C-alpha cells in the first residue's frame, strides 16, 4: 500500500514537471523531428514505466488502471493536435475505457485485484475512504442534476448556401445579359502576361494595367471595407457582418466561379440572392446602384489579377458524349 | 509642434545629447538604420501591388481610398511615424516599421500583413517606405539621431492575453498619476477619449484621443491588446504627428507602468478575434427574467454589470444575477443609399430584463466622444425588430437595412439632445441629462419608411450621457394592439438589430451605423424543479449506496458461512 502511494506521488509530481516544465519546450512554433508533442508524450509514458518497474513499486491494480485511463485522457485532450471535436472525443474515450477494462480483466486474478480495494471501501474496511466516497458521491449527483436542469440557451445555428445557382439572365442598368454568353469586356489579353506589371506605374504603358488600376481604385474606394485590403474578407467592417464577407484568396470563392457569376453577384448584391443564401442579412450592396457596368467589370478584372486566380470558363465542347 | 522640429533640429540634437549625458544608462543614442539600397527594387514591387492603394504613388497618404477613410492613411513624405521606440520627433527603427507592417494598426484600415507577405517582402517594403520619406533622411548621420527609449519591464510579470493580476494598489497609483498629469484633458474623465473635440494632427486633419476602454483599437497594440507595455511605449515616445507628447521627463519609468496598468484596467476583458482584432460579438442577447419590480433607473444596482466577459473575470456576488452586457458590433451602413464610410461608433453594449407584468427593458449603451449640438442632426439609436414575427418561416428575416417589401420591420428610435451641453465643456462628473424623443416606424426598405399612426407604445424610461458614454433604457409591453408592432413572445429566439446615428457627424436616415441581425430571447424563470430535484436525486443515490453495502456484506457473509464456495484462485 505504501509503495502504491509512493507511485501515485511520483506519477503526479512527474506529470507536473513534464506538463509545466517540458511541454512548453516540446511545443515550439515550428516542431521538429524530435522536439514535438508526440515525442513528449512517449517520454512521459517511458517515465511512468521506468519509475514503476525500476523501483519495483508494483502499484495496486486499480491505480495501474487509473494510470492507463488518464494517459488516454491526457493524450486525446492535450497531446493530439488539433483537438478533436468533443463528440469524437467522447467516442474515443469510451473506446479507451473499454480498452482499460480489457486490461483490468485480462485474467480473473487482475480483475479481483482491481476489485479488492473497491469492495474493501464498500464494506468499510477502509473507513475513511468509505466516509469520503459515500458523502461526496450524492453531492456530485445532486450537483449534476442541478446542472442538467438549469436552463441554458445557445444561439440557433443557421446554414446558408454560399454560392447559389445563378439565374439564366440578369438585367443590369436596363440591359439584359445572358450569363452563359457574356465575358469580361476588359479581359483583352492573357492575365499571366501582367504578373510583373504594376498598377499606376504601368497604367500608361499597358492598356490591361490601366483597367486593373481603375478596377483597383474602385475596389479600394468601395469594397475593401468588407473584403479587406488583402482581399481576404477581413476588412475593417467585416467583423460586424454575418455572413462574413467572401475571402477571394480562398480557392473556394472566385477561383471556382465564372466571371459572369461574379458580374451577377456584384450587380445584384445581397438582395438579389435566393432564400437559401439568406438575402436578408447579406451586407453586399446591389452595386448597380453605385457603379456603372464598366466599373463592375473592371473590379472583377482587378480581383483576379490581384489574387492570381483565373476565372473558370466554359469548355467549347463537351469532353464526353459523341 | 513636432513638425517644427526640422528647423530646430540642431537644437534638439544638442539637447538630446546633453540629456543623454545626464541620463547615462537610461537610454541609448545612435543613428537611424540607413536605407538598404539593395532591397529597394523588390520593395517597390511589393509597394505598388499592396500599399499604393491607400498610401499613394509617392507615399503621400493620398491613394484612391484615402478620402473615404478616417483615420487617413499615413503620409510617408514628412517621415512622421506614430509607433516607435525612439524619442519624440525622431525617425523609427527598421524594427518598429516591420512590426507595424506585420501587425497592422488595429482600429484603422491598415491590416496585419505578417501572415500575408513573406518575411523578405516585409523587410524590402519597409526599406522602400523609408525611401519615400522626403523631408527627413534615414542616411543622414550628422543631423538625424535616434535615441532608443528605456521602458523597463513589466514589474508584475503578467502575461497575455488578458494581463490579469496586477495589484489594485498599482492601478490606484496609476489613477493618481493620470490625474496629476491631466491626461483627462484629452482622454476624458473615464478614458473614453472625450476630452477635446478640437484637436488636429500635423496636417490639419481632425484627430481624436484614444478611447482606453476599447484597447483593441490601440494602433500600437501589436495584436496583444491588453499588454500594458503598449501604453508604456506610447507614454515614453509620444505619437509623432499627433498632439500626444511623450512624458519621459514628467513620469518615471516605474510610474509609467503604473499609469499603463490603470489605462489597461479600464479596458473590458473580452475574447478578441485574432483575425480582425475586435471582440467577438455576443450573438444572443438573453433577457433575464426578473421577479417583481424592474427598476426604471439606469444607476440602480439592478442594471450594474461589468463589461468584462464573466468567463474571463468572474462577476461579484451581488452582480451575479444581473444580465450580461452583450457586445454588438456596428459598422458603417455602406450598402444602400447614402453610405457611411466613417462611422463614429463601432459597437453597442446591450443588456435586458423582462417579466410578464412589466414588459421588456433593453438598456443600450455606447461610447461616443461628443454629442451633437445641432437640433437638425440629433444623436439617435434604434432597435429593429421584424414587424410580423409570426409570418416568418424558419431562419427567414426581413432585410437587415430597414426591411423589404414582403417582410416589414418595426423600429424603435430614440433621438436625443443633451441639456446644457457644449462639446468643449470640461468633463462633467454627474453627466448630462438628455431630451429624448421616441418615434416608432415601420420599414419596407430603407427608402420606404412609414411612421406609425397608432398610439405610441415604446418609452425611454431613463437616459444619460456620462463621460463619453450614452445610456438609453427602452421599455415596452410584451404585446400591443398595433397591427404593425412586433409581438414579443417569451422563450423564443427573436431577431433583433441596432442602428445608431452620430449627430456630430451629420448622420441622418440611412447614413448611419448598423449591426447585423442578432437574436434575443426572453429567458423563462428558473423552474421550481431546480430546487427540489437535486436533493431528491441525492437521496435516491444514498439509498443505492446503502443497497450496495448491504449486498456486498451479504455476499461476504455467505462466503463466511460457507453457503457459497469461493473460487480458489491465488490471491
């Protein structure tokens, strides 16, 4: 019994040293082959084994089971990174608990050994343990009941379609455009030829860069408040809106859309969205109210040039079929 | 005063030299980091792709976006940089500029570039920015000098993100230093930046003192918003180009930390979104069920709650049951009609109580440095509801800017003018009473507002403007007779949003600040089962324990009596 107690003290003290002393060292900003959290965890496991085997402590079975279970808990809660969602965490811990019981009941001897202190507590051979356990547990049950009855409210979760299906045609400034037919009138050349050209500097020399500069000017007078100076959807007003503004750097936005889709979204804004895209809370203005058709196309040209993405295009002919 | 420094530079230089002889060991003097010519070509490429849009072709702070921004982009030409570790009026170090580019300037349009540009790009663009400075010369070893200020170190060893645990004595001592040095003359009596409406920067543009209760907007906070070091640096170096001087002669380094502790103690501890450097909004406004009377006085203990997130700083015993103050983010209304690119208010704090007899109360508070004195443009704040809550299906809501043709909104607006007020008045301890008028209207679009013709139902029961903070307490019954009034059901999630107009900024109609849709819920009273179920469960469990003991003992007895044979495994 005394040796078990010594084992427990060594385990707790060892954990404290590892967790508060070594863990920060093993989790630098850029982990290496040896200095990483998993190596740290292995070291801690080795520590436990070496201390208990090396000092021949032979802790009680119940204590050993506790070590095994806690190691699992520590691993899933602290070591495994990024942390798994809590539903998955509970599933893992249930499996780990079953595993711990397998370890306990590997043969009848270990099982009885595990059971012995529990039985002794129940029948009162360990007097103090019985008093503590039998008075604390009902209080815990009462507290858990209180917690589960106490009403709590979380804001409702709302899902929305980010890129809804576009209409076949849209009417902007009195003119009807078939979205499948139109292309950007200012895309007069291959975008990649202007990777190393610069707005303002080359605007006089290259017509394409003149359009990009004009588009950028409009962007930085109107759009950056939400979509950000970096076009990453983190403008100075972005945090106030929900849904948050689109991030054009992300491969899931303008990189997978056609320019005509952008033309429709920019012209019609939030109010032009279908219901599944929550038009009532989108802060995107119907830009036809503020910009001319040409200005809208130039902004679109700029957004692709700045991010380096290429707009999706229609294939001339279907690849399958015949 | 700082931009005159060029002519008197020699004098300053001599003075600085003398001071540095006097204060050997407190500061180190040297020459500015020269411009690294080999990086200019690369830096120019970065600048003309990323920076030119705000800072302009020649670095004059006059890019296309400049006129619609408040704070305006920096004009690099005079070499005036705010966030430095060097003495007032001096050029910054390379490291100062690199940190500014990496972390951005919260509260302004300057974003953090640290995660966007590569390290070598940032190094290069900083050199290019230095080459845009015309009035000063980073390479001038004779006339330019930089003296790195001595900041000491955090005497309490507190750590981020919230820097809690600074002793109250230090904070109180800081408050005395605040009073002694008259910081309130610009920053206001409670630090909301409401001291002086007439300040100008070196270029003659109007400039406002920092609001210490919104430290996430401190330009030099380097995304570590609650760190007192940021304040120590500003007190030690001043902010070049602004009326903020340094206090290196007036306040010792030790006292600067205490003052910083006081300044930072005013800033509510909220969880800050790392990406936007703003507090994360509280999207659910829970209205607390209140038994009996709800006091219609803002300064009643019933309405006192701290702005701190109770999960970060636990609430005191007597305030534990008070409603939480919810942080509501506002932005300029830049979507429809006349757009507001530079709103004066970017957040509201809302708390609420209700019961069936008294109805529902919403306390709306916000920081505003100066109120309007022009009756044609009164200050105003409004709560927006769906007018026909019962007709909405699922997550459906009216358009968040004053509704739409199919789904109207119900708006409660309080417009107010302060009594006996002039924005240049000295801070007034007891605050200003407000002349409030409430109007209710329905919106079917920002350009289709209809004042209600039914009897008014919404009242503002108390209001005050105190040390740069407006507080308005709205009241209404849960249900009304009005066809176009929102009928507020308990225990349901109800969309709610807010508008705010700053009269001082001539804001009117759709030229306003706006929030997105939030939710509010009238929380039900605590169920009675909360009081009897836990003991019942505990007693039942005690019974179970007794049964377990009895069973185990019985088994033991059966072994002892030989009625049941035990297996003979070794143990």
